[in-house]
C-alpha cells in the first residue's frame, strides 16, 4: 500500500490517521462478512453517495443500508468482500482518498480482484472517519488489453 500526500496541500497526517482510515475499510469488509447492513452503513456519513459497479446511485446512509439489506438477502447472499488498498492520499487533515481493488466472492478469495474502487473519507467533528463517497467500477480486461495494444499511450505509468 502506498500512502501519499498531495503536493499542493501537504496534509500533515499521523500513523493514527492512516490506521483509522484503514480500519474503516476493514470494518466494511467485516460487516459484509457478517451480512450486517446496519454495520456496513454505519461506516458512511449521513449524506454519503454510493455508486455501484452497475451504475446505481444511492444517496444517504439509510439508502445504503436498505440497499445492502436487500443485496445481502438476495443477490449477494453468502458472499464475502475482498478488498486491497492500493493508495491512501490525504488532501487535508480531515479528508482522505483511498483507491483500491475489490470483489465479492463465495468460497476461495479470488487472486485477481475485478473492481476498482475509490473511497473519499472525511473526519467528522467527533473524530470518527467515515466514507463520504464511494465509486465502484467493474474492470473490463479484454477492452483494456485492446485499448493498450492499439493505443499504447493509454497504458498507466504504473503498468509500463
């Protein structure tokens, strides 16, 4: 995991901040493991936005909770959540952007995670870090490979 600071802002952060942000993401994975929609939703701010990999837009903690209550009972019953943090950037003392990979699964954890995720976390006045915005995008490896082959300038620097 890479932890960086935006050059223009240079947010002073502590190991405690980094740990607290990481623990929020770990808490989401744990709540998913238990299929606990209330605990999952508690990690989000009251007015959080949540965009699924199919493009569904949810606004507010209660919408996130109720949608996950339904998902855990139906389409995602019995699944686990795999998550891998790629990068944490602090944009100020109370804002962090986390980029990662994730996936849902049954049985063995997949080696390759098929979704790219962005979490924007904020520190609330109480000191609690919560997710204010979440974006989940399903990767399309075949389309990516075709794009990279036909237009090599599209290859991210980290993959060169």
